[in-house]
C-alpha cells in the first residue's frame, strides 16, 4: 500500500501533467488514468480500514490487484509509451528525477481528496511527513 500511495502521488503530481500537455489526446488520457487511480485509492482506503483480519479483506485485495494491474497496463500502453516518443530524452530524465524526489516525501497512505497535480504538490510536503511519523510510531509499537 505504501509503495502504491507514494508511486501514484508522484505520477499525479508530475507524469500526468506532462502527458496532458505532450500527448495528442493528453487531457483525455490523463483524466482516464486519474479516474482509475481514484478507484484504486478508494479500494486501498477500504483495505486499510478493514485490515487483514477484517471481513471481505481478501475479496477487496483481489479486486485492488485487478484494478491496479489493469491501470498499470493502460498507463504503459496509452501514456508512457507515447510519452517516450513525444517528450525529449532530457525532459524524460528530468521527469524521472522529479518523480524520485516526490517519492522521497510523498504520503505513504492513500488520501481520498488528494487526486490531482495541485493537491499532490500542496499536500505531499505536509501529509508525507505526517504519514511517515505515524508509520514510525506504528512500527515501534509493534502494530
């Protein structure tokens, strides 16, 4: 969950905005990816609240796996492959650096209302450290 939350925060803040501007149908492609990410985020929040011992956890986990796998395949086919052709190599390297930097401080949990470039760029510096502090307390407490 942590890996997905951090990954999606970085994509929403940096990759989708570049795709929106660079691709022929970039607005539509980015909007579809954000919609898929929002659905996945809702499933992850549900999993987080249910916990591994809660009712319906495995069903939700399998649904999240299917949704996230389909999303990743569409992203690779409709967004990333075309970005590699439409954006210069130096800009792609810079985009990679931006994503890595964002992943270093991004929230480690999905947050329902953080679903676009502006929200991610504004919320990440606040929610990221809060989530990481909560993770540390939780880890230290053994839960």
